C-alpha cells in the first residue's frame, strides 16, 4: 500500500511551487500519484487564508475535484489533525459530519489520557460501524506500547486496526531516523497489525526502502519531505512514489490498488 500526503497543514507554495492546495490542484496531483502507483491520498485542506482547516465543506470541495479526476481509484483519507487549532471534540465532530471513506486519527490528540478512553472508544467504534476506515497515528515507541494496551482492551472496536508510525517531527533540524523503525516494531504484534510508516526529511527514501523490505506499507509526500533519495528536490509528489516502486518490486511485494485495500480493511 502506497499512501501519499501531498500537502500537509504547514507548507506553502514558498516551500515548493508544485505543492497542491486548491481542489483543482489536488485533483491533478491525484491523477499523477495514481499513475505512479499510489492507492491512498492523505488529504489536508486549507481555508481562504491558507490555514489548515477541518471544515467539512472545504473537504467536500476537494473530494469532489479529486473524484472527478480519478473516480474511486484512490482511497481518500481525510486528516483530523489538530495543528493547534482544534479540540478532540471538534476533530471527532468533523468526522461525524463528513463521514469520509477513511480518516487518520492521532491517538495522542483524540485520546490523550486514560480519562478520555471511554469517549474516544465510542467514537472509534462508531467509525467502524459507519464503515469509515480509521488509521491511528503513533509518534513514538512508547505511544505504540500504549496503543497495544488499548487495542487488547477492545478500545478500537476491531482486532487489527491500521497504524501509521511517524519518524521525525515538524522541525527543520530533526529528520526521521530509519533505525528507529525497529523500536516501533518491537512494541507491536506485526503479524496482527497492518503498519505503515511516514518519515520527515531527506531520510524518507531510505526509510521507505526499509519499510518495503520489512513488510510494512509506505506513506510518502510533500507533507513530510521534498527530497528524492539522491538529495535533489522532487519535481512533484509523484516522483517520491516513483522512486519507491523498485524497492517494492525487489522485495517481492505487490502494489495494492484502492479496491485491494477496501477488501482488506473495510467491513
């Protein structure tokens, strides 16, 4: 499974002229990444001032433009990321109003403490009942360990919830360390949990080669990284996908289509 996060919440055209922000740009980007081998688009939208937004209407406009371009050949995963603007209740309310096909949920935002487990669990169960595919974002090995405790208690409403490990942070001087991947994997039952990885900075390419080799799924894109493995600036999100494909093939992996993923992860 190759996911692409083409824009994120923070970067602008000043970071890269090809960063897709408008619905029309996202539609064209969707076609490019689909042609390159992606099956999931991780979607962020912006308001009229260019700020990160969870406005369902802005999401609907972007989804419509993307669907017009590629139909259902990509799964559209909407982010619920707070970015310092939204509370957990606001994040969950967006999902309830939008009812996206898929959504990413940062565990530390939706369920930051044990006091929040009951409310979060009701929401997680609702997502699965509504056939919304959630993917849980985990930022450290310690958070993975907490996730496993909650999973075994039935908090997520499914035995095999999908997770995304994040290597690195939003910091110009801190890129992801590929060697950290093994620490994440040590905390989870990889035979039970479908795991994906995204990586900040120039180490993204090297990390994704390791992910392909170890049996995980990949998320690449301008949200986290603008560079190809050789250090040059990628011409677009599709170029980050294209450099990953040889590693997938050399690891005897088969690229998943959107329909493959629906069959695997949707009830």
